[in-house]
């Protein structure tokens, strides 16, 4: 059934006519017909890919397809070893990708689990309990405290009913409900005559008429948004895709030219020329790049997990490091999600809560009344009751008033419970001077019932307005003596005013410093919340999000804006209040369309679509719903906004390490290609055998590249601005470094090749060229540690993994060169001591030259 936009405006008569039902509920036959018509009250997942489809999809990459083609041709030409090596590498990459995808988002399943398992409904005039999936539009559902709401509906009866809707709307406090029709377009959080699937009852009781079930509920709309929201690739994924295509085409052209030169100009055997061209393509195309990047990202996730950030999607690590906008939920993310008393007004003075002294005879009655006229209980870390009342109890405990002792000393005799019409609650207790009625409620309502002078009233109203403008929730307290415990509404008059207590959900202690750190790192923090504008603005101003030159607005402001107008509007706004899930997605998308990379933090069901739309979704692990966690790329296990700053720093460091690994691989591959090109153009013998290239590519390349991915993290990255969204890995500076360093290593390799040719012929030349290229690349790992010189500094030695990789690579090379039994297998010619010395000298010399060039550039 399609959800009517004006359902909250209709009268009871109109509702029952519209849904063709009655207040005594549906008959069993009618309910069965409606179940067949509207379907089960559950959320539907879209058609999902099988594991096999996901696995096969991993091969739909240009670079991988090129390598598969090379493997097939190698097999046809009889080079089975090359085929096995190529297929092994790309299959391993595909398995890693499949595992990540299968573990990814299960948002719709989590949404299903949140649906109420059972519901009490009226059928044939009788209350029956049925599975929640069998509830249909037109059913009358009974609600009690603690019940989950199974569907969307309009309230028919309401007795002090309060519903927790923070997961849907972001509202931090339970919402007081009533049955009166509303007028005009009303935000989701303000539809007080409706209840919504996925919320739950915290207080009171009621009945509602089901108006929407399944995918037609507000939660269903969120599920649909999740299905329709496209997951975005991170900058690294985009860069690697573009880079892989360009590099593969360039290398294939070079290999084709070399093949043509070998066959047509030098008249070599066609099969040998082709196998060498394939070997060069395999060596030059960094097919291990994807695996190494995945491994480096995995190392990053381990470190972040130790710092309370669990990464669900590996690419979120580097993506978070390049975020330029963080759109953050307020409740439970920037704030403590715990109401706390901030200020009091009594005896004509405004007092900070920390300065309160309840030994003062003017202040003591106020706190005693606050404890007596509330139902909340605190036991250790467990808080039971309305958040505003638990705040009052905590204030009492802070000042030496235990609520149990106070309530036992002055037990409650009778009460008039709170209701939304009176906006008050009263209880009667026996005090030393007789029976006392104590009352708490909204300031404006209570003042009308208190005996105060015009001057006192004006002062109280002024303080109340001051507190409200600071985003504080204000309660007023009063009392009067009564003759007996039996009281009526008429007794709630002629009250003596005691004071005001103002409270709020305060910011986390770390939030202000975390926001400042974000701003220093060039990141724009934005607050997006379902709470009221004044409250949100007060919090945002306190922690530094709302600054001069920016403003706070309500979500309804953007309803009439086009996407283009919204793009121009978002830079001016730091706080959005009373927003819907659709607003959140539009705000995130507007920032993205301005070229920003956006992270979205949140904890509720209402945050899930925006978490998925954002480049990086960050969910809260403690207070967060499973839906939010499943839609996010990262989950904070401590719900601490400051952890995001650490994650940003880790992300930037991980990206820097990935660039180091890529620079190492590409500069080494460039050296190999330049050496082969030089030999071809100069009419020299082929400088490498195919097995040499495969040895370098598979054994001595991977370990140093992985080790560079484990380079120790630094704080320097947080003084840099975020990378532009469209900036790929292949920047001019990066390509220049790769080219120059590749040229230096190629020069050392060609020199070694000439020395070998002159000393022992083509075989010795190949062996020396191979050995020098291999050892030079191992030394080059140290040069890739930094853009600055590292030789003769502590920085040269601070990566144990790189030292280990160098040692292992050098030992493997030594075994190949010095063990006679391995010479035929690796096409190695015997070398003299002088030749080995030349190899070491040229390889080390290439590192010295690169370090000197870095010093000159610096």
C-alpha cells in the first residue's frame, strides 16, 4: 500500500473510511485477504549475486584480462610455466576480492531482524497475538511500554505514550505522542500522532491503526534507499583502474614493437621472441600491485582495529585519509547520548551545575523535589527511566543525594502521572511539616499555576528563554502543602515556585579537540541531526563546528532547492537540524558534486542510506544499529568522534605507504623496460632471459613492496590538506620520480650488461644485468621510504620489515648466483669475484645517486 503523505492530517472517520476498517479491528477473513493483497509485513532484499558470480566478476578488469590473454597465448606456445605463474597470481587476487565482497553489507537482513517479531492486534473484536509479518493495513494494534512497533500507523488512543525514534529520526529523547490531527507538511520527527516501524515504546500505552506495512513503511523507504544507493569507488580504486589501463596499453605497445624488431630486424625465432615479449609484459605489468595494495590496506586495518576503528571494506582505509568533508550525526556521535544537568535557577540566581551546593537551604528543596517527582533509577552503570529524569538522579548522586534514600525517607503516597496535555507530573509525600505536593513540568505551564509577582515571573521567563537559546531543555519545579493524599488536577494550582533545572545531551570531552584537529587537517566538519535547531546549534558552537560565516538551518529549507542550488548552498551551512534520510543523502551528494570526498558518521537506521551514499561511511559500534554498521565502511568500537581523527591519520599514512610501494614497483619495472629498449635500439643481445624477469617480478619485488607498506606512521600527514578528489596516483611529480629513479637503475643495469658482455659474452652480460637490476631494486626500497634523503639517518633503519625483505632478497639472489645446481634453471653464467663486486658496487651506487638527487631537489 502506498503511504499517504497526509495521513497525519486525517480525522478518525476519514482514516477508517480510507482503509475500509473499523475500531474493533479486522475479521480473520478480511485480514487474510489483505495479507494476500499487500504481502507480508517484512522488508524485501533485491536479487543478490551468487558467490560464483562475485568471483567471476573479479576478472572483469582490463589489466587482468590482458594477463589472462597472455597466459592463454603462453600455453598455446608451450610455455606452461609462465601460464601457471600468471593464472596463480590473478586467481589469488580474485579470491581476496570475493572474500571481501561476500563479507560486505548485509543491511537489508539487519533491517528485517529489527522488525517486531510479534504484535497484539484486534481481530473480530478480540485481542490476539500474531507474528509481526502477518500485520496488515487496517489492523488495530495495542502498544504497551517496552513493545517494538511493528508497522507505521496513526494513533487512536494514547495514555502518556512515549516512543524512542532516535534510530529513525535522530531525536535523542523519546517523543511524546498524542492523537490530534496535524496540519500541513510535517517533518517525520514532528508527526506526534503517528508511530513508526522500528521504534519502540518507552512509556505509557496506546492503540494505533496500521496505515503502512513492509516496504511502504518509513523503514521500508530506507531499505529502498539502501537498494537504490550506489556504492562509490574510493579514489585509490579509481586511480588504480585508470592507471592499470594506461600502463597495460603502453607496455603492450612496447612489447609489440620489441617483438617486431626481434623477428623482422634481428631475425630471431618467432616463438622465442614472442615468449620474451610475454615475459616482459608480465614483468612490466605490476599484476601483483592489487595484491600488495590489499595486503598494505590489511596492515592498516589491524593498526586501526587496535585504535577502536574496525574496517569493513579495505578501501575505506585510504579513502578516509583523503576525506575533505565529515558529515556527522549529533546524538551519540558528537555527544554522550546522556542527558546531563548544566544549569539551575533558584533563589533568584543562575548556578552552574558544578557549583551547586545542596546544603544551601535555598537549593536543597529544588533537588529533593527533582528526585521525589521522578521515576528514574540508577544502579551502577545501569540507568532505567526517562533520560531527563536520569539526569536529575545523577545530579542528586553527584551532590550526595541517593535517590533510594530520599524516596524511602519521604515515600510517595499518590501521584498524577505526566501527560502531554498538562505537561506536568505531581506526587504527594509526607514531609516534616505535613503532606506536600511536588510538581515538575514545562516552565510556561507551571508558571501559570504558581503564586509569583510580576517581577519574579518576568525574571523566570527571561532565564528560561536564556536557557532555551543555549539549547538546554528546561524543567520547572514547584510545591504546595495539601490536606490529604487524595489529590485532583485542581490541586495543581497556587504552587510555590522552587526553581528551574536546565539540561542537555552534552558534547563528548574529546569532540572539541577532534573537531579542531579535523579543521587543521583541512577537513570541513558538518553536523546533520534530527534534533531541534537551537539544541544542535548550541552543541555545534560549543565544539567548534558552527563558526563565524556559517549558519544552522532546518532540513525543510532544502526541500524546495534544486540539486544545483543545493550545491551552492552547502558551503554556507555547518548545521542541519530536523532532517530526513532523503535530506542526508542530498546533502552528502551535493558535497560530492562539488568535488569533495565525503565521510558520513551515524548510528541510526535513518543514517544508513547516507552512510552508503557517502564515500566513507562511519558507524558507531556501541549505540549504532546493525543496519548502520552494515551500511558503513568503518565502525568505531568506542563511539568516539576523536577516533575518526586517528582513522584519518592512519588513512593518510596508509595511502602514503601504498604510494611508496607503487613507486618502488614502477620505478623498478621502468628500469627493466628501459634496459630492454636500449639493448634493442643499440642492436645488443637480449639483456634478460624470460626466467630472469619472472624471478625479479615474483620473488624480489613483492617483499620490499609489502615492507614499504609497513613503513612506520608519522603525525606529519595531519598538517597536509586533503588530496583533491580527482587527483590520481600518477601525478606529474610522482611520474617524474618514477622516471628519474628508473633511469638511474637502468643506467647501472646497462653498465653491468656491458661489463659482462666484454668479460664473458652474452650469457655473462645477461647474468650481470639481471643481478644488478635485482640488487638495485632491493637497495631502491630504502630510497622509496621518503621524498627526502634517508641515508645516514635513523629513518634508514626504522623499518624492520624492509630490512628483512632486503636480507631475504639478497640471500635468494646469492643462492641463484653462487649455487652451481641452480645455474641451468635460472640461465646463470659463472661469475668471477670481480664481477660480483661490480654488481654490488653498481647496485649500491644507484641508491647513492638517487639519494643525491633527492637532496638536490630538497
